[in-house]
């Protein structure tokens, strides 16, 4: 059984844990750098990216997270987590982790009151997936190694760059675990290849 960590500093942590377990994997809460030891993949949840960055810095986790990524471990960022993974951000000089070859614009679908649901077709995942968007970012550009998995109204809302997966929406807030299952499979494949 693979062990998948959830960065448990802020955001929709409990919902991701439930979704991971529903897919038959073990969920591990990651609150400090040493919690990265022994896990096979990591989910960076939705929440507030500025707050999450502050807490990552406070707990000295930025470098350990970058090392975890460099070692090839799969990482999945949802909403704010996508912002943390992105190699560049619209209107910001510096990225956060900067490991996924995408450019991301924050809050591009509006504020909290503009939250909405949409039925999406996600390549290799689902023909019809009900996605929840809350103060969602979107991907404005992808690098040559990045595959677009889903668009909504002309905006890229899910992509994959090697072992990095990112989406604008909150798959953990529904009872449909197919997006999480896709990530779990990525982690299982990584573990097999590195056994």
C-alpha cells in the first residue's frame, strides 16, 4: 500500500485524507519536514496560498519540499496547492516551490462569492467530473513537458508535468474520487519503478 502525505498546515486537509483512503492508499499528515520521510507522494491542498507559504517558511519546510520533488516523488496541488507548485505566477516575481512548468494566475475566476460548479471532461480521468471552483486560479501557460488534461471555458484548469499534477478546482470536496485515484496510480507507478 502506498503512503500519500497531505500537507497539513492549512486548507482542506481532512477531505483529502478521506479521498486518499477511499482510493485504498494510506494517508499521512505532513506537518513538519521529518513527516516527508517514508511517504511516496504528497498532496498540497486547497486553502490560502499566502498563509500556506508563511507556514512553510515558519516550519522550515521549503527546502525539504523541494528536495522531495527533486527526488522524483509525485506531488499533486489543488487550487492553492497548484499555486505553490507553479514555476511562475502572474504579477509575482518569485514562485513558491517552483517545480511544475506552468504559469498560474491567482483568483482568476473571481472571489469567494463567485464560487461555482462545472462538469468537466478530464483526459485519462473522467468524461464527466463535477468540479468545485472556489477563488480558483488557472494555468495561463504550460511548458513543453506539461500536458493539458482539462480546460474550462478556454482556461486550463488541470495539467500534468511528469510527476507533478495540478488542478484549479477542489476534487476532494465531492464524493467522486477519480481525480485522487489518478494521482494514487501515479504514486503507485513511481513506487514500482523505484522499488
